C-alpha cells in the first residue's frame, strides 16, 4: 500500500513534466514557424 502511494506520486510528477515538455515543444514549433515566416 505504501509503495503504491509513492509510485502514484512519481507518476503524477512524471505526467506534469511530460505535459510541461509538450507545451514547451509546442511553443518552440510556433516560434520556429513565425521566425521562418518572417525570414521568407
């Protein structure tokens, strides 16, 4: 029971990190598109 609790905590933190990375990648994609649009 105790182990399961800590595992779920790690899973929640991992999910937060994954979401943060996805959002960062999405922002970078938008930035890259706007920069390439300006350069054209």
